[in-house]
């Protein structure tokens, strides 16, 4: 059982993992550490909600409003975030492995590696491919869209995304939200 408390009104809602909370108004809710794995939160309003350390793995957050939400350290593995509004959201150390971020709005968001979305887009290989040889391998492999032909796979020679930063990069790359790097 999960108790969702609105920080502003004090109202409480009791639910459980896998709940259907489609289009629910959960603005400013304190969901810190909540287990919402598999929950249906399509089009839910989670503006400025505290979701740090929450388990949102396999949750359906398609078209959800998560602007200014605190998602730091949240588990978003396999979450469906397509068309989600993540403007100004805090995603520091969030696990985005295999999440669907297609058409998501990340303007002003803080990414898992701590950089702003704008800085991340400007040089999304920074921190992952800082060595010239590794960076050159990644850029040469540009054009793949799944892990089997991904630039990170080619550059680092690893069989699966390692670490939160690389998993986030792969999710964003698969969602086609990252521009082609300069130098190709």
C-alpha cells in the first residue's frame, strides 16, 4: 500500500504498485521512495512531485506532466515516457535504461549525469567518450539505433550499457532525441 500525500493540501490517496492512475492530478505529491512499478500514469499530472528514489520501472507515463518533478535516483527502467513533459525535471542519477523517451520534452531538465539537457545535447558524448580515440570510434559508428549497433557499443566494446550515464545515453539515442555529433 502506498500513501500519496499532497504537500500543499495535505490530501492523501492510498494505492498500490500497478495501480491505474491515468490522468490523476498528483501535482506536488510526495512520492519519495514509492513503488509505482507497472502503474498506469498515462497523462497524469505530476508537476513538481517528489519522486526521488521512486520505483517507476515498467510504468506507463505516456504524455504525463512531470515538469519540475524531482526524479533523482528514480528507477525508470522500461518506463514509457513518450510525449512526457519533463521540462525542468531533476533526473540526476535516475536509471533510464530501456525507457522510451520518444518525443519527450526535456527542456531545462537536469540529466542523470548532472548536466542540463541543453549542455547534454550540445556535447552528449562528454563524460562517456572523452578520449579522442574512443570519441572517434563512437562518431564513426553513428547511425545505429539499438544496442547491437550503437556507437557506445562500438566505442567501448561492451555488450550492455554500463552505468546510469551510458544507459541514459542509449535511451535518449534510441528515442532519436540526440543530434549527430560534430566531427563525422
